[in-house]
C-alpha cells in the first residue's frame, strides 16, 4: 500500500513538472539572403541573464527549446553574426528570428593588408588599398579589383557574369546606367565596394527564386554624404579641342542625385555613359525590339581605343534622382539628352568568296552622322518581404540622320533620316505568403519608326521610305509554391504583337505556359523547365499556327570550398522571326540590298553549357570558365550573292544545320610581393555554318580567338606600372579547303611616377603588330604623356600630349563569315590639352 501511494505521488509530481515546462520552436535565417542558419545557439535566460537551457539550430535553421518556466529573454548567437536578444512573451511559443552579419572578420578569411574581407556572401573591397596614382573615378579602381570586370562600354561583371544591380548606399539610383557612376563618382568619396554574391534584389522572392548573379554597392565615406558634391573639369587644346564636365552629386538617407553636363570633341563617346545595361537573365527585361534595316556608318571596330578613332562634337545633359517615399518604397526619375555629330572616314577592301569567283569591293568613305536622343524614365518600387511592386514608365525618342560620300568601286552618295520613337510601361507585382508567391507582369510598348534614305549612284536616284509601327503587349502571371524542399513555379500568359512595314501588316498571338521545378538537395540545386507556346500568325493574305515546345535541365554544385559548378542542357524551338517577313528587297545602303522571305519556318536548337566559378578571397584569387556547345536545325539559309553591282544579303528556304562552340574564362590573382595583380582572359568562338554564294551552298567555319594578359605592380612606392599583351586570331575554312588565318598582337605599357608630392607624371606606349596578308605585317607605335600638378587638394592642372609621334592611320585585316575584310582608318593625330580640375 505504501509503494502504491509513493508511486502515485511520483506520477502527480512528474505530471506537474511536465505541465510547467514550455516548448519554444522557430527558425533562424540570414537577414540579407534569407538562407537558414545552422548551429545557432538558442538560449533561454532569466531576468538576471543567467542561461536556463539552450539548444542549437538544425541544418534548416529550425530549433525546439524546452524550458521549465517562463524565461525573461531568448538569446541567439553564432560566430560572424550580431547577437540578437528578444523578450519572451507569455503564451507565445513560436519565434522566427533573423540575424545580421557582423563586420567582425574571421581569422580564416582575414586578408593580408586588409584589401578584401568577407562577411557571409558579401565581399568588401577596400578602395584605398587598390587606388593608385593617376586614378580618379571609382571605375578606374574597380578595374584593379580581382573578380570585377569593367568593359569599355561601362558594363560591369563579377567573375564573368553580369551584375544585376549597381547600388550607391543601398539605392539603385542609376537603373542600369553604370557609366554615370563608374566615371562620375570619384574613388576618394568611396570607402569600400561591396560585392553581394547570389544577390536576390526582390525580398519577396528570397528562398523561392535564387540568383547566381552578384550586385555591387558603393559605401561612401561619412564626409561625402548629405552635402552637395560638385566637380568641374575643363580642358582646351590644339588643334581646336575642348572637353568639359560639370557634375553635381548628393547622397542623402532619403534621396540621391547625380546630374551632369558633358561636352567634348576629343573622341570621348558619351553614349556609353547613359547606355542602360539590362539584366539579360531577367525574363521581364526581354521586350520586343524592332530590327534596324538602315544604319548610319560607324567607326569600325579594332583593337584601338575608340577615343583614338572617333571624330566628334558631343553634348550630354543627364539628371538622375531617387527618393525614399516610405520605409520600403522609392521613386526614381531620369532624364537625359544627347546630341552628337560624328565624322567617319576610312578605306576598306572586302573580298567576298563566291562560287562563281571572288568579288572585291573597295570603299573610300566619308560620312557625317547626326545623333540626337531624348530619354525619360520614371520608376516606382515597393520592396517588402510580403509584396513587391515595380512600375517603369519610359519614353525614348531619337532623331538620327546623316550623309555618306563614297568612292572606289562605287561613286555614290547616300542621305539617311532615321527617327526612332518608343513609349513603354512595365508593371510587376509580387505577393508573398509563406512559401507561396504570386507574380503578375504587364508590359506594353509602342514604337514608331518613319525612316527614309536616298541613294544617288551612277546618275540614278534610289529612294526608299520605311514606315514602321509596332505595338507589343505581354501579360503573364507566375505562381511559386513551396512544397517541402521543392519549389514549383508555374508561369503562363498571353502575348500580342501588331507590326506594320509600309503596307504589310503582321499580327502575332502567343499563349504560353512554363512549369518549373526547383529542388535543392545538400550541395546540389536542380532546375527543370518545360516551356510550351502556341502561336497564331496573321499575315493578311495567309494565316499560320504553330506549337513550340522545349525543355531544359540545370544542376549546380557548391560542395567544394571556393568552387561552384553548373551544368545546363536543353532543347528549344525558336519562334518565327517576323522581321524577315517581307517581299522583295530593301535597300540597306548604297551597295547592299536585304532580301526578305514570305515563307514560314522555325528553328530548333540543342545546347549544353558547363561552368566553373572559383573564388578564394583570402588569397585574392578569382576565376571562371564557361564552355557552351550549340546545335541548330534551321529552316532558312543565309545568302550572299550579287545582282549586277548590288550585294544581296538575306534568307532562302533551305533546311540546314549549324553548330557553335563558345569558350571564355579568366583567372585573376593579387601579387602582394609586388603590390599588384595578374589577369588572364581567354575567349574562343567557333561557328560551323552554310551559306548560299551565288547558286552553290557552301559550308564554312569561322574561328575567333583572343587572349589578354595584364600584370601591374608598384616599385619604390612612387612608381606604378602596367603591362598588357593582347593576341587575336581570326580563321576561315571553306569546305575541305585549307584554313586561312590572320593574327594580331598588341603590347601596351604604362608608367605612373610621382617625383614630388604634388606632381604626377604618366607615360603610355602602345605597339600594334597586325597581319594584313599572309606573313605580311603592319606596325603602329602610339605614345602619350601626361603631367598632373596638384596645386591644392581640390585644384589640379593637367597637361596631356596624345599621339606624340603623330601616327595618322591604323590598318588591320580579319576574316568574318565568307569574306575577308581589310581596313585602313585615320586616327586622331598629335593633340595637346591643358585642363583644370576643381572641386569647390
């Protein structure tokens, strides 16, 4: 009886104790990326901050903590993150917490000389550690940072992949116009450059739609915030040269502004500053664009910097504003106006390989092009965890025109008038609830291109007017559903295009559905897409229906430290290109006609891509390698033939196959022992195609190879140097014939020396060794010098002498498609500029 009584008392006490215990559950995630955090210590503490119980979070960030009675607080901590303490609320048993990354550096990622440090998925570059004498803009310094690439047109990439955002103090002021920041913001105003890898800019899509792209954020110094920054650059020179730049900037917590006026006739292309680099991997950016049948003559591409070959008179006015209109909302407004007068002059020889015998065309061309553009854009964005809204209203108006005079094979003149006007609105709305997200997209675009050309050749006049209108509309929804570890996305919509070319009108209706399945497993991420589209074409006198389908499977792996791998393969069917649908021929220029086709056909393609990305920030080593193989089955084949003296390009219905290889990569590493860095870039492209030359179908192969090696360093703390070697090779093989190839070399060497504190001297030499014909080369040596006298910290006087040897022409030859192209073009001669820099 006593044993029974004691056992009963034990059960009652145990029940009372158990009923007093409290079970707390929740999930801990990274505040920036939204990714779950494992091994976070979760502890319950009393009012005296004494730990009563604790537990660690699992791999998915979840935890379950049992405490004997109500604690005062819950404490969350893990290395490399800020600690978080929240009060315990009686009766609440579920606590989801986010932790912010701490600026404390881990010993294993601490970098010598503190040039780069890592905080989770963010790399922080110290600007002062990479800036050298002679650098002024942040773009000059970005080029020296390993892993970051800045192209000549202003495009910014990280480890070979285009970035998806360029922020200044966390705000997307420039909306893709990176050139305004890379050239306009001075590096002395920036304390650090943050590279946020795998950056998802839309908060509502975190953990549902991962991004493999990075974003860049400029962190400004405290002294450069909340007050107006004005910089003035003005230069005069001989012969009759000018270059001016007035920039005003202000970066406030609530709003930011960059406004600039630029003008020059020194060969600086200001179109690059306002060129918008859209995110090519973002589906909503893939809007319709009208094909240009006519184009103004432009400076031919070569290894030379464009500033050496462009003869211009340019003015640019641009203003960009962004306002915070709430906790998570912004209003962005941009207006830019460009007027440019460009003079082009060159001599060329083009040898067309034809089945009936090769044809040689010689041109001695003189042209004057007028470019006038007005662009306005207004963006409203609300970016919250639960919902996202983005609406972009824009107007792009252009009035281009010009005149061409040519001699050689043809004695002809051509006048062109090429206005291009476009209005568009793009709306995106996302609603997030738990693991589910609904996305609604609406895009509407109207384009008007009333273009005209007149060619006078051999006493005959050839007039052509192209009146083009296009209305494009795309409405689609996307639903993302989280099912356990899977994410299922279903996208569907309708698309309408109404296009007219003179009296021909085409309407295209599209209905599409794209289911996507994403599955992360350990270090793997799998993505399966199965797009399906139905098209209806109304050509006026005929109609056509088509069902397009495809599939793609991608897998990425991140289980190896510092290395990520991805493999993607797919089959696709491309829609019919209505830009080629017209009868007869259109005059492209004074010697070329474009032949259209009214026949219908679609292409199918297969592709496989393998990519490897390496990032070892502790040693300053970055690299990537991407290899892509593509196969296409085409219904049309290109034609290149002659009708009298007119060159005819176009398409002909003839099933054929083509294939391509594309390999590109780079390796970049810091060289601490010499205070510099080494970079190596590799690009290789191979096309196997077929083309009708005359009446014969000719198979051919084009190869293009380029290698670019750069090394720089510092000697004696006052002497900075850089050496660059570029190698290029173009190759053409027709049928079973032996391949023809041409190669080119460029050596460039730069020295920056500061003999005294306020004086900086620089010297740049460029040597070009180009193969013009087999085993025959032409050589060009260009030398520049500059002296900068820093009278005060905010006032400088600069003397610049360009092309000291007064080299007047540049020549090169290359193979492309079924032709050999040789060019001799004038370059800007000896020029002396005296400029002042002033920052009030």
